[in-house]
C-alpha cells in the first residue's frame, strides 16, 4: 500500500507498483463478501471482472499528463484578446474519501496572451483530472494551474459545481446540494470587472464573492 502511494506521488516516470488484475478482482470479491453477499453466486461471478474494467475507465486519468499534450496543441491567437469561456463541461469523478461518484460541471475562462487551445483539448483537460481520486477543490486548482503553466495567459478562471454521492446517498443524505469551488488567477483574481464578466457568462454573477481560492 505504501509503495503504491509513494510511487503515485512521485508522478511521471515512476511506475506505480500496481497489483495484478487477478489481485484487483480478488479485492472486489472481498468487498462483495463484506457487503454480505456470496461472490460465487451466479449473478456475481462476472462482477469482479466488470468492476476492474470500470475502474480502468473511471481512473484512466492517472495515465495522462495534460501539461504534455496541451503544450503540443496550443495555437496562435491571431490577435484575439478577449476572454475565452467554455462552460458546462460535464465531468464524472470519484471522491478520494469514499470513492463515491462526484458528478458535475466545470466552467473555464481565460484571457489569452498569445496562445489559445481548442475546445476539445479543454474538455480533455477536465477529463484527465476528474478521472482520478479527487477532492473537488484540488481538481479545480489543478485545472487552473495547468492552463496557467502551459498557456501563460493574462488570467485563468475555473469554477466547478458538483454533487457528491457520498453526501447524497449516505451520511447526511442531503439531496439537491451542490458544491461550488473556484480558482481565479491573474486578471480574474485582481480585477473584479473581469471576474464578473466571467461569472456572468457562466450564469453565476454575484454568486462567488471572496471564495476565489488562493493562488
Ligand atoms: Zn466523499
């Protein structure tokens, strides 16, 4: 366990000490027994295999390094110097506390200096960071930091809105509650007008006051 964690933390280059597929499937059988059922029951025989394959999809973000591909894919702005906003990028993630789904939307804004990036690349950026075990605050900050690093824009704004199934289906059982997190960098942090322009574009004007997260 410690090995896996430290290898993951070491990031790119370090090969995490992954368990085998068979070990992962055995872990699922253990959880099925923990839930109170019998993994040898016919309806459950293929379940460990399916769960492990689902994990490959839900957590595929560990295999990608968005800095690298964004660096290869930016384009010149052609003189465009207004705020770019992409809103309602749906994401599906899992909270790192309960491994329960977090489902929501991310809105991204940036004021380009001389580089822009295609819409599909921004959506892909969200996908890479969301397909990991996450907390929403960290994911929001990671998306903003990556864009800032690669595009070196005048500013970046990222807002995420999501519902956390660890909160709606267990524990306090609060349905209809969504969490909003934001990260404002550069002009979006320093100029209220630019920030308001972004918040108005995503339909959140006035909703976020000082909750800008630190840079
Ligand atoms: Zn949770």
